[in-house]
C-alpha cells in the first residue's frame, strides 16, 4: 500500500489551496434581527410571519432572528406565534405586559442588541409594508449606518396620519433644528452600533423611539439615507391607535422632546 507523503510538495500545495479557499466558502455574513411589535393582531399574524420569515431566512447568517414582541394582547396573538415558532426555528415570540408601541419597540431593540444582532430591521405587524422592498435596504448596508423608509407621496393610511407626520416634522425642525422627510416610518434598517449609541438616551417608556432615533442620526450627522417605500392600508384587524391617542401621545412628546433636547449632548 502506498503511503501518503506528508512533506511532499504536491501534497502541501493541495492542502494550502484547501486552506486558502475555505474562508471564502464560510465567510461570515452579518446577523439580522427583524423586530416587530404586535398588539391584538390575531387576524394578521399568520400572514405577517408568512411574509417576513422568508426574509430573515434568506438574509443574514444562522444567528439571525425574526423577533415578534407581543405587547400584552387581549386576543390569542401570542398563542398563534408560539404555534408558528414550533416549525420556524428563526422565529422568536416574546411577550410582555401592555405598555404601548414605543416601549415595545425599545424592548425589542434591546433584546436584539443583547443577543448579538449586527443589524436591526423594524417594521410593524399590520401588513402595511412590503417585504419585497427589504432587499434594496439590505444591499445598502455597507454604505450607510442606517437606511430609513420614506412614505413619500400618497399614503394609504389616511389623511390624519399624514397630517400628524407633517406636524411632527415641523416640531422636530423647531426643537432640534433637523429636517427629515419621514421621522417615524416603520421600515428601517439600522446598524447595531447606532441603535446601541442612541437608545440609551431615551427612557424605557418613551412613546416615539423611532422618531428620536431618526432625530439623533440626523442631528449628529450619522451616515444615513432615506429610501422611498410603499405604504398600504392596514390589512386586517382594528387599529389600536386613534386620533385621541395620537394627540395624547403628541402632547406628551412635546415635553419629552424639550427634555431630550436639554440633554442631547450628555
């Protein structure tokens, strides 16, 4: 039987070629955490997972996760999520007492940071955003620290929402001196370092974390861009945010913005 020559130049050449080529085959891809808050979404939640689970499967690395945070729903949203997670290993259903959209987002962002997310993408659970538009955001991640959605033109979620967004942009310009096309779009891809840097500036019960993240990114001249996205009407269920709630949150936000402005450089 012919013995293998461990010191033979031909054999060493083959070994070296295998060693050099291996990292290219197993090159690390950024981990992606998609964070979605959910409240009383039993009518939407199955379609939501069908839409977004393939996105987290196709992008990122095996450590990527689809994180849906149940905000103390009164229906069986969380039970459905647990059922779906049994056959979807990248799905992570979380649940917490009801605290509102903003605190639920902060909860989800901190979970993603604590579990090693390289990039955090956020959208909502009402089916108003289009998963097919994610790829363009993901492909830009090497160029920017954050890629933020811009619901430009005719929005299909009602005139009142557009009016609130325009008013919010005016308040941000007057308070912080920043001008942004869309401060609060629930379609945003953010590098972990930026989220980690600025999320600590907000209290855990803050109602508008996406607005302040957009504001901080702009105020401190982070490298970000805005990309136009489509925005559909709610696809099912009942909107838990009404005009009365919007104005209540807005009134509180005025005081919060002034306080955050005083401490913006802390």
